């Protein structure tokens, strides 16, 4: 039941605290950008439409109303698991882009991969994806394949532009990653020993993929760590009191701690490797504790859904109930954040309180020069 319902959708990682966003020049020229391009790898928290181009009836897709009900210029269901923009869009906006780079499979289908890769970036993120190939197998682009897609993108870029230009571009660009929740939910470790073994496998695989990206020229990694996944409506609804699942949260926190030490361990082995790790745990717990200060009146229910907590049927659909004031909800569907929650989370990662990112903020990461 619970875990099964989580399949195919990665879990939200929102974080918050009010932070005034000092308008990063929408529509301005590239001079306003902090980085030349952005490459995105991960799960449904970042997917901007790749899954719409995957075959199969069990592929998770946010391609129906009320997804995208508030999408700028919409309503239009683009594949984002949100009422509007997701966190990748807001990180991109903070970096000076209009929104997230376009999905890889969309760019391929339009024969526009290389122009986009050279001027804005590419998104490889896919809902349901995991660090392990076995996670939701056959219904997403697993991280290993996202890395291969990046590799082939890079090869095409080099043919068009030459390797010197491409390597400069990649070293300056921002690599945004968010993945792991789907692995945790699918794996269902039983004993504490299993749990530790799972962290070890996941972090070792994650480190391997990050090292491969580094080997292809990536230097700046903005990584969103796992948040309190035991508090999403889909999990809360399983408890009669609607409480968070503490054991799930402990597992997520353990994974987050393992990622943190795994990244620190990479630094001495990879010259020039820099990263910013966003602590979704602390930031999300802070907003659960003090939602009013952020303008939220509902932190436990899906805005779009059915039944108790709007979470009795995992997805948002045409016949779901839709809340009226989306900006006052933290969750849009039973797993993913609203556009407003994503915006606040991105502001925090980018330039929020220092303890929410380490060792530096996303903004400081973007400003590094090679
Ligand atoms: C990745 O995980 C698989 C289990 O799915 C494991 O067999 C393999 O050794 C891991 N690879 C790395 C590099 O840790
Ligand atoms: C439901 O949540 C409460 C905390 O409010 C907890 O004490 C209880 O053990 C939970 N029930 C189950 C079945 O996990
Ligand atoms: C909470 O999560 C654990 C797994 O970590 C699971 O065994 C348990 O059934 C969950 N409790 C509820 C009430 O869903």
C-alpha cells in the first residue's frame, strides 16, 4: 500500500524560511546569468517532461490537469509534478535563466539538443528514477542512463563546437541533482543491518555517477539532499492520526547523513570538484514548525487529490478535488510540493540561511570561476 503508492514519484524536498528574492533578471541577456548553462539529473522533483516521451502505461507522467494549472502562460500540464514551476525552474531562475532547461527527450525530438545544450543546458530528470537501475525498472530513465545521455550530449557538443570550448562551458556550468527517495521506498530494508547496507550501496553508486560526471568535465554540483519523506500526505494518510511516519523519516535522515559524508570524501580525490549540498530535512521541518510565517495554512494535505488529506489516490487527476488557494498549501499532490513551496525551497538553497547548505550556498557555487 503505502510504499507501492510512492512508486514512480519521488518525494518532495521542500525547505523554507522567508527570503526576499532579489529578482534575477527575467528575460535579460546572458550577462545576467551566473553560469553559462545548467544540466539537471534526478527524479520527479526536477522532471520537466522527459517521462512524457517514455513509452509504457506504468510510466509516471504529470501530463493531465490539474498539473500545470498555474503554469506561467498556462494552464498547461508540462510533465512537472506541480501546479506550476518546480524546484529546478526556480533554481534556474535564481541563476538568471527563464526556467529549467528543456527535457532531453523533448530536445531530441525537436532536433534542438545541441543549441540548447550550448546556451542553456539540458534536463535529464525523470519521475520515478533512482540511483539504482532496479528502482521502478522500465518506467523511467535511471540515473545511470541519465549520465549516459549526458555523455552522448557532450560528444555531440564537441563535434559541433570543439572540445576546448565545451570543456570550458561544462566547468562553469551548474549541475543540479536530486535523487534517492525512490530507491529508499522501493527497497524496503527490514533490519538495521539492511538499512546500513542500503545506504552504503546507494551512496557508493551515487558517488560513482558524480565522479563520472566530473570525469566528463562537470565541476559545480548543486545537490538537493533527501528531506522528511515520512511527512508527505501519501504517507501521513496511512496513520489514523495523520502523523508523519517517524521510522521513514529516520531512514531518510540516515541516507542524508550518508550522502553528506560521501560527498565530503570525494573532495580530496577530485581536484577542482565543488559542491553545495542542500539540507531539505532541516528546512522542511522548520516550515512544518512555523507555516504561518511562510503563508501556508495547510502542510499535511494534497491540494489536488481525493479523500482524506487529499491522499487516498496518489495522483492528481482531472476528477480530483483542487484547492482554491494553491499558495497556502505546501503539497500539490500527495507527494510533491506546490509551486510556492518549490519557490521558497529554491530561494533557501540559493541564498538562504547558511546552515541550510554546506559547505557553501548554491549561489556561491555558481559564482566559482575556473
Ligand atoms: C551499485 O549498486 C549495485 C546494487 O544494485 C551494486 O551491485 C554495485 O556494486 C553498486 N555499484 C557501486 C559502484 O557501488
Ligand atoms: C501514528 O502516529 C502516532 C503519532 O501521532 C504514533 O504514536 C503511532 O504509533 C502511529 N501509528 C502507526 C500505526 O504507526
Ligand atoms: C512507517 O514506515 C515503516 C517503514 O519505515 C513501515 O513499516 C510502517 O508500516 C509505516 N507506518 C505507517 C503507519 O504507515
